[in-house]
C-alpha cells in the first residue's frame, strides 16, 4: 500500500480529516456490526463517498466490501451497494466536475492499481462471475459494470482468470438473453472487452451462439436505423471475426452472411442521414470487409465472396454504390467494400462489369468510377477508393484486362461514348499529377501478368495534335517522361513502363527502337540529384535493367553486352546497383508493400503501388546479377532459357493432351453412367415383365383347373338331369336359344381375337428394335403403361368369356340331365305317346349330346388358342417411340370396343339369368355358380329322390 499512501500524501489530493475519519468509522462499522441493517447503511454511506474520496475508500474499504460480497449473499441490496462502491473505486470514468480539476497523474492510474489488488485473489473474479448469474437487477447490473471496468483496466489478466473459470464465458453469454435491455446492452459492452485480442475466448463466445443472438438484436433494433446498441453489437461482431479464421468459417457455414443483406437496404430517399446511421452503416461495411479481407486465407475469402454474390449482398452494395444522396464517407467505404468482395473472384468481377449506373444513356459503373478517379475536384480518399476498386476488378481477371485494353485499340473505339481506355489516357496525360499517377497505375494493372495484352497495347496510337501524325502510347509516355514533369507523374509513368516491358521482349525492342530513350535513362541515373530525385533515379535504373534482362538482342546497337558496356562507362556498375537500391530503401515503398489497398495520408505520399513492390522485389536481384554477367554467361543463360522454353513447350503440349484426355475420360464416364442407368431401368422392366408372365402362367393354370372342374360338373349333371314328357318342347326351345347364344359367343370371341391382335401388331416392330441402342427411357415407360392397360383389358375379357363358358357348360349339363331323365321316363311316356315318338326323342337327344360334346371340344381348342395368344403377348412387352401416337389412338378405339363388348356381355348375362329363371319355373333345378363345387353331393340327393319316386 506504499504507493497509495504516497498518493494520499500529495498536497492537492489529500482528503479532509473529517472525510478520512468518516470512512474509517464506516469501515469499522461494516466489519464489526452484527445487524445486517447497520452494515447495509454503512456500505450505502461508503458508496456515496466513493466518488469524491475514491482513493481513501479503495484503500480502506476494499477488503471489507469483498468480505460483504462473500458473506451477505442473501441480501441483494447490500450486495448491490458493495458492487457499486467497487465500481466507483476501480472505474476511471470520472465526473465532469472532477475532469475539470487539476488532479495528479497518479489518479488516472488508480483504476489499474485497484484492479490489480482486486484480481490478485482469483477467487474475487470467480465470486463476481457467480454474482453476475443472479437474476436480481440490483445485483446483476452493478456486477456487469464492475466486471467490464476490470476488463478495461487489466484485460489480459482478467481474461485469463475467466477463461480458466468453469463455465466462466458461458455465464456471461446468458446476459445477451436477458429481457431487461439495460443489462443486455451492458452485457454487449462487457463481451466487447472480454473478446479483445483473445482468440480462445472469441471461439468460445462464437460457439455459444453469439452470432445468432447479436444478429437478432440488430434486427430488433432496426438494422442500420438502430441506435447505439446496434453499434455496440457490430463492434462485438468485429472482435469475434477479425483475424479469426475459425470464427469466420463458422459465420459462413452458419448462413449468417445471408442475414447481412437487409442491413444495406437503404430507401430511395437518401437525404438527411443521421450521424448514428452513418456510423452503423460504416461498421456494417467494415464487417463485410473483415470476411473478405485480402489478408485472410484465399480459400476462406473465396467462399465468402461466392456466398455474398449468391445471397444478393454484392448486388445490394452495388445499388448503394450507384445511388444518389449517399454521404461521401459511406460511398467511399462502400467502394472499398465492393473492391474486396470482387477481388480475385471471377464470378463477382463479371457481375460488377455488367453493373450500369442509372444515367441516360446508361453507363457502366466502371466508367463512372474512373470519371471520378481522374477528376481532380473529387475528394482524395474517394479517388484512392476508386483506384483500389479498379485494381481489385482487374486482379487475376484476364477477361476484364482484355476488355479494358480493347477499348484503347483502334478497331473498338466508339466515338459516341466515353470508354474506360479513353478515360485512362485522358488521366495519363492531364495536367493533374495525381490523375497521371492513378491512370498510370490503373493501366499497369490492366497489363499485370498478361504478356499478350502488353503486345496488343503496342498497337495503340494517339493523336497528339491536329496535322501531326499519331504516335504510339509507348512513345508518348517516354516523351512526357523526358519533358521533366512533376516527380509524382514521372514515378507513375516509370512504374507503367517497367510493368509493360517486364517479361515482354517485343515491348523492350519497341522501347529500344527509340534512340533517345537509353541516353535519357543513363543521363538520369548518372546525375547526382537531390533526395526527391533519387526515387526517379532508382526507377530509371530499374527500367534500364529490365531493358537488359528481357532483351532478345534483336537490335544490333542495343544488345545486352553493349548496354552493359554503356553502364560501365557512363554510370559504373556499383553506382548503378546503388541507384537501383534507392527504391526498396524508400519509406513510401515499405508502406505500399504492407497491404493492397492504397492508403496515403496526403497526395504527396502517393508514390508506390502494392503490386509494383512485388515486381521490384522479384527483379531487383536478377537485374543485379545480369549486370555483372559476362557475354559467355549470357550465351549460356540464353541457351538455358531456350532449353527451358522448349521444355515448357513440351510440358504445355502434354498438359494440353492430358487435359483433352481428361475431358474425353469425363465424357466416357458420363456415357457409362448413362448406360448404366439405362441398363438398370431395362433390368427393372425385364423383371416386371417376367413377373407379369408368371402371373399369366398362374392364371392359365387356374383356367385349366377350372376347365377340368367344368367338365366333371357337366358329366355329373348329365347323369342327374330330370325331364318330364310334357317338358320336351320346352327343352327344345331352350336348346334353340342356346344355339343362338353360342353364335353370339363365337362372334364375341372373334372380336376378342381382333382385340388381341393389336398388342401383337405393336410388339412385333418393338422386338426388331430390341437389339439396337437403348431407346429413350421416357417413351419406354409410357408405352409400358399402355401395354399394362391392354393386358388388364385382355384379362377382363377372358374372365367374362370364362363366365360365359361356365354358363354354357351348366346349360349343357342340364340338357344331359334332361336326356337321361327322358330315357328313364320311357315307361311313363308310354301312357301318353307312342313307342315311335319315344325312339325319335331318344335319337334326337343323342344327336344333341354329340353336338354339345363337339362344342365343348371346340371351346377347349379356343381356350388353347387364347393361351397361345396370352403367352405370345406376355413374353414380348416392349415399346416403340415412333408409334406412340398410333398406340394412343388404337388404345382409344380399343376402349370404345371394350365398352361395346361390356354392354353386350351385360345383356348376355341378363338373358342367361332370365333363362335360369324360366328353367326354375319349369321345375328344372338350376344351380348358381358358387354351388358348382358342391354339385356332386346334390346329384346324389337327387338320385335318392328318383328311387323313392319309382
């Protein structure tokens, strides 16, 4: 406590004697009073004195207040007073009156020192965590504020204590679910302090469903139109996501990116933005940039970029970009955000190229942004943002690079509209040095790592003045360079030329073809100029080194060896290397190399581009080696280069072959998969057909068994049929009707055979197609359904014919019974008829029996024919696509015929029923179809009755 006593002893901060004595008495009262009310009053009094006498209360009362927290947990009021008192002692948030006073500097550090005393015993922090769990408002709220203040003063130490405390972070996460907004909002502030610079706690908080809860709060508060609570939630989200790849991946996988889209739905009326809304939207844009930052792993950034395009977030940002009335700082940050969302993502870059500004006529967004970049009246930060957007649009985007360069070529220039290429050329040669630099860097990015475009750009011709012949863009750049313009303009042009000539021998040849270029460069390098010109000298040395390193020796006067001799005579190798080193040693070079986004404090500091620093780092070493190489080493190097080029060509050829083979293999795999699926479908069809054939066979066997039963019943009925002498004429009449129905039955069978001929006609061409390539599955499935319908209709007709055959058989059996009874009744007939009449009747009955037998035989043959037709139609069920329409038409006709047959069969059934009724009226026993199986037993009973009558 020595440091505290020293602070108390100061002349300006020393407490009044009465105050110190009062605090001491209150502390004694807290420590010694046995009544809870006395202790509560004493703690309340300490709370009221804690702000004015912060040092004294903290020094004398802290230990007693902690003891109160441990022992008086049952009384929420005294706990709340104690927590408030500790908060006032530890917190550095002074009152306005106190801030106006000249307090010693030691007072500002009191909070940190008291915090060290409090957390020295880790149990105190654990105790505070348990108090924060209490639902009572007077305990929970001051506990949250005290813990937040501890984290502000000694963040890392308190974080470590909470991290090792059981369920420490989880307890604090419950604050976000508190229904009292004050506690919830202060809980957000607590978690902000808790998650600062601690990846472990950030992960725990994220996996405790923090993203879901925070996004819900932002939505409830009105998104960007919300208040300070939305700002606090966004700051907490930034803490959780920034530089934390695990949480970023969890955020993306949880589909939380989709929930960010409503944040940017601004209305048409963009005037009168409140300061809070600007702040909220600014933080929202920064949160998007955190997810797609170039410093993140490339895979994570790419997946977030795709998710933002698919959910419409990029489209929403482009809407803000092209809207009117948006504040300048929001517009600038939106441009930077769109830049990083499209950087290196081809899909997003293609979409951005298609965005048009709402003007008349519509102009591409890229053109509108470039107009702002080369306009010197625009704010500096806005011009930097547009340059960054253009760089990100061209990053790893050869398609976009080609589109920009094509607007400069003579064959594609449109005189009626302003193109991106025209704007870049206009900025390159304007009087504004910042426009020169921005246009040069932008054009350099259009050539980055694209040798073919470097060659095409050599074709660009510029009309400098009326009456003079046009000059090439390369020539115009070197002309302006030699005119001694501003340093910023020359640096930009030199960076463009270095990028253009690097790794492009044809461009180097064009550059060397102008005889004034090499003397200008050597003159610039050889002079001893001031510090401002040293940067230009270094870039001239780099450009001269590129002209040597990428020289193909096509110009006799500017071969590698001669240029090296020129450097040796006019500059000196050591001096050349020293001047070349000016670039990487420059302070602005180091700043630009840190991150891709161009961020400069003032336009004068805008000298280097991030991508150009990579080029310098790559070429500085090889150029230094190339300057010291002899001609023999150059020749060997050329041979090695040629060998490598040949090797690269061979490798490229084989890569192409492998790529083509991979494509063919992929196509073959797809064909195999297609054929496999078709084979599986055909196998299923065959299995289905086999099952249908088996069903048909089972039905045939059933028919065969039923036919045998019908024959047996026919014989039994012939033995037991009874006829009286006076019923002969009635029997004759019934036989005539039976003949008539037989004729109709044969007619129906003929129609049925024609009906069966339809599927046979359809299946015959399908069998011819069976050995060919598999036909389309759709037509097969459709035809199979029609075939199934035909089979069902065929089975229905067969069942109806079987019923008719059964009725005919019953009539035949009844007829036989009548004949037998006539034969048995001959003695009786003798009383009413002559013997001649009896023999005539017997002869006629025998003849009719023969006829009936022949009819039964004919019916059996017809059933055999039906069986053959059934087997034929069942074994070959296939479908033809070409006859699909014909099949449908024939099916319709068949349905019509079927309806007619059903009508005829219904009439036939009614007439047969009428015949049965008549037979019953005549006294002839007629059995129903269900009683056929019990016919034998009935016949025996009838024989017994006849014997009794005899």
